[in-house]
C-alpha cells in the first residue's frame, strides 16, 4: 500500500502513466476504464496505479463531495463484475493540503489482460485508451505463471481439440466481449482464447477453460462433477428416491442442475393467504441456485478429487463443497458479502454467462430469499477440507 508520502509525491508530479485525476464520481465509465488500465500495467513495472477523485486535471482541488456514498460507489465499481478479472484495490478518503479526495490504489494484476465490459484498456502516458491486439498479446505473455491460480494454469497434454469450440465461439465470446469490440476484433481464435484465459500461453487449454468448455472435463480434472441424491427420509441410510451424476462442461452442467433443482422443489397451499389461493415453495429456488453456484465457483479443484454433493432429505438440503474457506473468507464473515476467489477464472466465466450478477452478494441474496419465503437461515459447517451448507424446508 502506498504511504502518505508516496501519495503526496505522486500527486505533486501530476497525471502520468500511473496517476489519474478525476473531479468527481460523475466521471462515470471513465473511472472503471482507468482502474482497468492500471490493473493491466502495460509497462510491466509492477507499480500500482493511483486514481485520485476530487482533483482537476491540473491538480487543483475540485471541492467535490467525498463521503461514504462516493467511497461505496467506487467500491461497487471495482467489485460489480464489470471489470474482469476482479482488480485488487485499496479505497480510502484523505485530506491533501486541505482538499478532500478519494484515493483508489490499483495493484498490477498477475494474470492480465483485465477488461471492462469486455474491452481491454491500457495507459499511454497520462491517457487511457483501448488496448490493441498487440497490447493484449504483450499482456498475455507477461502472466506470472508460477503464481497463477490453479484454474488459470495449463493442462499438460490437453489441446484445443479438447474444447467445445462452437460453444465458445457462438456463446461465450459474444457474451465476454463488448459487441463493438467484438466486431472490430480480427484476431485469430487462439489469440482470443488466450486473452480470455480459456487457453494458457503454452497453447494448452487452462484448467478453467476445460472445466467450462471441455468435451470431457472429468478426464483431465478428476472429481469435476456434481453428485445429486434425493433421500426418502432424514438420513443417508434411508431409501434413495433419485440419484444423478451431473458431469460435462459447466455451461451444460449448470443448466441441467437448474432444471434438477426446479423439478425437486415442491409447492403447497399457504394457509396464511386467507381467502386467496397462495402457493409457497418448500425452498426458494433462487437460494438453491445461489448456493449450488457458489459451490461450483469456490470449490477446490486441485486439492480434492471429491465431487460437489447435493443431498436432498425430507426436511433439508445439504450442499457439500470440497475445500475449506479461502483467502479472507472465514467462519465469522461467511455470507456477509466478504469474498475471495480460489478460482477467479471460473468466477469470471460464470459472471460473463449470467450465472453471477454481482460478486460477493450471492449468499446475501440467498439469506434474503429464505427469509422472504419463511425458511430459517441457512447453516454451515467448515473444515480445512469441506464447506457444508444446510437449508431447511419451510
């Protein structure tokens, strides 16, 4: 994190490749474009970028309102999922020579390119511009392979022939790239796949690419499936009503899982409706979707060959995800909006495909849906190897 002395020195030097001034948050999309460009760090020096909100272009004080609402807006801009992969930022308020400003310190990302709404932005001197295909190739080649998350890494022995190319071209690329950018983009398919991290720089598919779009992901990543079992009773020893193994690429597995969850939710007449026929589900479907997608996104794919397990009992649903809590998430803040990403590429792909609307709020929404439906809050148990979520019927 930059020291106060570093901040003052950088501001005194004026706008540069690593410093940008904005008068207020009313600057709109130009702010996340700058954050994206700083995260890409095209120069490759690893220095953080500094966005200062509250100063004019010449460095004079704009006397803008800098309060908690502005700081929250900046935090939401950086975490909403419009900037992918999610940048690492520090946001805080400061007084610089009597002028109130908001400071956004943006770390250079270890796995560029970073995009905003599907477009890659870079800094050229004190200006922000769209990255060229050559800029993107430079960013791809600069990835720090040794420090990459597991889902960014290449799968030795796999090739582009192991991917569902038609699905990637017809479904994912249009979803991941901004329309105008996609039309102007004449790069080779392999360059696009590398920019999206579906292919690793070694020309082999990445783990995340194979999980999401592989013809047979489980052949390369053992345990990459969802086991669904519905029991006629309260215990594992009770008779099995339905059992299914959901395997294959995530793009089809998640669709199949949604259908399976919907078919198992039961509705009944709610006597609280009085004279009106009011039906209520035993579980809100959005809660089950959010919790199961959370398991897919955050499970450990490298440390365990166990599947995600969804066990449906007569009074509850249990969702078990391999791998304990990761990063800054722990038992005291789980489900409060605090999040971290063991699998940032899987998170990015789910966000682009519409399965994640806003990072960090899936479990918050799940709690809200349970309360609105009359269910008790979900429970969880965690260990170094597993996170178990338990939802009770209404």
